């Protein structure tokens, strides 16, 4: 559609003025981290589909290796973990409740299902999935370090009966356990299990990360559903302790770390300008360099939480950020509200392919 100019004098119709407006627009877009030419071509920062695939492959292997490292540490340390449980304040107040272990697993599953449902209905499901996977991978990498550094004995009243026998370490035994844990994705039977998988709680890690994501990304119209995941998370953490699957300290540390990683990631993403991100103290923390790479094709700021089923028509990329107006190349965008001079009042209507309204 051709540009249309409606004015009472030559001020807004001046060619130099239009070029100036376009320059301002390019400055605004570039400050937000995307070049104007890339915006018009449907890309941001020149990111190609190949780069997006590279990010997906990186995140998959990051989470996979982080999880494998947890299972490898457990497979090795099981034969060295003591069998005498440690004192715990909750253990001294509540006797072991074996039924709570199954309820805790159900709460974990419910939080995962809630996150899965969110990914199905959310407009920006791909971005959310990338962020959650990175947070989970970071937490599991931290957990593999704490598991290897300090081996805590299980807290069951009958550790000898619940834990497998300790044997002399051999490569065949180690790889057999590692393969078993990989096939089960870390889940174990309630009897004859590998023991020492405690500091910090993986169950809590998953529940807290999922519930935080659900609460953060749920559209406003269905926001109250966040309490389903919050309640499930709370009940699950209680069950992990009273069933003696974890010590209280395991659950507390997992809760703190999960909140820290999730909130720091999103605090970095919410910085509204890329240039301001690099001035932030968060940028000096090396994981934020990876976050910066993962987020370079996303317009800075908070995502707009909007429902859209996968089989519905996709929304233009310009709506990646809440508050950003996405207009197709043939749409008309009103540029000037009211430009008042001493004698005239002007209005400009310009067709533009930019995803941002140009300021007058």
C-alpha cells in the first residue's frame, strides 16, 4: 500500500521530515536489539533458522548431559554413602510416612502437566520452552556438583532394607546403573534403590521451576490456575520431607536455588534495552552470556501472555514483546496523534512494515 500523507501544511509532507522519522524509527529498533533491515526481512539480528536449530541442539544436550551427570554421580557414590541417617528437625516431629512418597511423585507429575498445557496454549511456547530447559539444565548441573561434593545418607528408618547392597566398584556395575537410571529418567522403585541422591532435591527443583513458569506465563484470563501448580508444589515439598525421601535442607536449598535461577534469567530478559543489559551487574555472571545468545532474536522486555493454539495462524514476530504493536506490511499505522503548531494541526498516516510505530 502506498504511503498516504494527510496534513494542513507542508510540515509533515516534507520529504526530509519523513526521512528523519524513519531514522528515529531505526534508532529505536536498533536500541532494542534488532536491526531495521532484519525486522523488515522477518529476522532479528540476522538470526537464521540454522542458528535457531543450533540453540535447540545446545539446550537438548545441555539438559541431557546435566541429567546424565546426576545419574553418574549417584551410580558411583551409592557404594560409599553411609547407612546411618542424620538428625533432621522434621524427622524428629513426624514419623516416616511412606504413602507420602507416591503423593509427592504425583505432585511432580501434576506440575509437569501444568507446564505442558501452558506450552500448548501459549502464543510464545517456543521461547518459554527454551527458557525453562535452560533453567532446569543449570539447576541439574549445580546439583551434580553438590551430589559429588557431599554424600548424605538416606533418611529412611530402614536404610539397610530400602537401599541396595553396596558392592565393590566396577566399570560394569557403574555403567549398568547409569543405563538403568537413563532409561527411567532418574525415577527409582521405592524399594532396593540407589541411595545418596539427596543434596539438593531434584523433585523440588522440577516442581518449583514448573510452578514459577506457569505463574509467570499464564494469560491474565486464566491466571488463577497458577494456584493449582503452587499448591501442588507446596504439598509435594512437604511430602518429600515427611516421607524422608529428602532431608529438610535438601528441599530448602532446592527451593532457594530454583527461585534464584528462574528469577535472575527473567530479570535479565526484562531489561528493556540490549545496551542496558550489558551494563547490568547480571551480565558479569557468565551464564548470562549464554542467556544473551539464547535471547538475541527476542525483542527485549516481558513477553505478552496470550493464548494461541498451535494449529492457529501464527502471530507476527513483532508481538514477541508485550506492548509492541505488530503490523503486517500492508497495514496502516497512525503515526502522529496531534502535532499542534501556532496556526495548524497536523495528522500523519503512513503505511509501514516496521513492527514499531514510528514516533513523530
